[in-house]
C-alpha cells in the first residue's frame, strides 16, 4: 500500500462519521457474544439510578445520578452534597443505595471518576480502587478512574 496515493481529509461529514461508526460496530459484534450483548444496550433507553436528599424544608441538599452503561456497569456520574451536610454519612448512603439498586438489576461492577480535589479518599473508603489516572488534567490536577466489584 502506498500511503502517498491516498487522499486525506479532515472535513466534518456526518455521513462518513456514521459509516465509520457502523463499520466499527460491525467489527465489534463479530468478536464475541458478550460484545453483541453490550452493543444491544447502546440502543436501549438509558437506565438511570437517581437518589436525592431533601432537608426538613424540602430543599434539595444532595443527590447522586448514575446509570447502567452499555457494558452493564453502574456508572456513578454525579454526586453532590450541600456543604453543611457533608461528613455525616449522607454520601455513603447515596452511593450504597445506588449500588444496591444496581445489584438488584444484576449489575456486578461499578465505576466512576473523580479529581484529586474532589472525593478520592471518600470513594477509597467505600472500597473503590484506582485503575487509572490522568495527570495534569486540568493542569496541576489529576483525574482518577475507580472501580468496584459489587457481585462476584
């Protein structure tokens, strides 16, 4: 193959993008039944797991938003707790609630990411382990990728 005879373009083209994505999808499905099962989930409606906490005045003071991703993992996407309610066990409750709900759906693993200035020690206390990190993202900080086995 002579690469000099190829035409390379970097023009955005939806038809070409769809074509390339379809070809990768077809390749992936030829690899194993597990991949086919995962790919089927790409077309399913997203299954969200949402847990919210309100105070006595019915003001939202915390919440967790997660979903079951196409690989059949619980993806904890967002968790936030009002500052006055932190370090009282609410975060642990929200995560464990989401994990239990996922396990009832047969989900065996969970994953999330967090920055060094967010909640790394919190997740490690909940038995999440680091499987990757991206240094200097953003500059001067590290993004950590964590996972946890929910069911064997």
